[in-house]
C-alpha cells in the first residue's frame, strides 16, 4: 500500500480474482487469529432493518496489519428483483484515511473458505484424505479449492439434490485441481467413511443434511450453512458426537445459529467443548486438541476475516496495477 497516496482506490471482484491466492489468505488468517484479540476488536455483526429492507455491518480492527474497517451489505427484499451488494471499506491505520473500497461479493466467499481451511489445517491429521461434500454451490466450490491447498485430497465425493449440478461440480474439481471426484445420490454416501467432511448447503426446508451415524470415527467436519437462528444444516447428533467444536465467532455460533439452538433445545451440553478460533490458532487448546476424536469447525463469518483478506487483495491489486484510482477526496477532521 502506498502511504503517500491520499485518494482511495476501488478493487473490483475481477481484480480480486486475478490476484487472490489460497495459501497467502490462509496464512494471513492463521497469523491474525494466533494473536489475542480484545473483544472490542471483533464486535458482533449488527443488522438494521425496516420491513424487508436490511443493512448488515461487520467491523473489525485487526491487532496487526495496516488496515481496519468494515464490510457493509444491504438489500431491499420487497422490490421486483431483490439483490444484495457488498463493499469492504478499508482505513489506513497510519493515516486514518480511507485507503480503499473492495467489492465484497467474491471476497466473502474467499474469506469464508480460507478461514475454514485455516481451521481444518490445525484440526485435521496431516496426510492424504478423502473429502465428502454436501452442496455444489459457490461456497462448496471455493471450500474444496481452499482445503486442497492445505491437504492432499485423494478423492472428492459430492452430493447435492440435482444430479446435473453435482456431476458438473465433480467434473470441475477434476478439471481444475486434478483430483478424482464423483457425484453420488445421497448425503450419506458422500460423507460415509470420509476423514474430512464439508457441509456447505442448507436444505430449503431448513432440515438437517448431516447426521452423526454417517460420520467416520475421528473425522474433521466443517459446517458453514447455519448462520442465523432460522437456519439448519447439521443434526443435533453431530454436535453431540463432536469432541471438540471450534467457532470463528464463539458467542454468535453458540447463541445465534439454528443448529446450536436446536441442540440446546434437545438438552445437549456443548459449551465446555466449544472454543474460539483464537484458542485453536494460538495453541491454547493443547491436550484437548490432541485427545479429541471427532472435531468440528463451525463458522458464521466475521469482520476480521473480511478485513484481513481484503487488505491482502488491496495490496496485491495495487502492486499489479489492478486497483482503480477514484477521483474523490474525503475531508479529514483532525482530532
């Protein structure tokens, strides 16, 4: 980043895609979460809403790095063509000026998958493994690529309800990554016996799509599809089966996701085995990690992930000449 520049820049999704690299993002996130994070550094997301119009904000001030800022997204769902746009606003810590605006649509997928891979890299045993995937959308696609950058995958087995989509997903994995992949006709068939399991698709009826009796002993599970109270992805039996649960936003995962609320309603106790991503990355889990059989990472996404990955993309886009200078200047109020 050029500290002498006072005009902000814009980084498009096209530019972000051109400069993004999974290993760099994963390493940056592991470093960011390895440091103690004051509670004020990563406050909970906030949502303003009137009727079907909503605005969500995810702010963060990383402990290190040059940038801090927030991701902002909004949608008016009562219009003829509902849509959502995302923008990540980055401030320069050294000058207090706005350094740039990054289109957050693609970055959101990048940071979610990179965070999952960063956690899986510390949770799962080293070495080759088969990956069972539930879901064939963008998030699932990005997650397979992120996970493949931290583990040698022997095979990817995917289930989603539409045969054409899961077959196309498997073909793309083999074409892009050179990993044998195939689509199957049930979720159980996709994950049964797999050491690595990815749940990246909720059912339309908000019914669980993953059950404990499908999961191999000692498997590592990544679950990203239940982020608010109304959403379901994994059955309560998966939570009961997990010996260790790592959460990116601990309180939000435990108190505000449909899966964990359902587990609490079923009388399950999981607080004592649930830990933060900082605990995992800093090594604070110690023997608890070593002794855990089935391990799960559960994610709702957080502003810290957005800022860390967006700063990385901004720096690379500037170096590559792919950031668009904006013909604007903000007034600066000195304190």
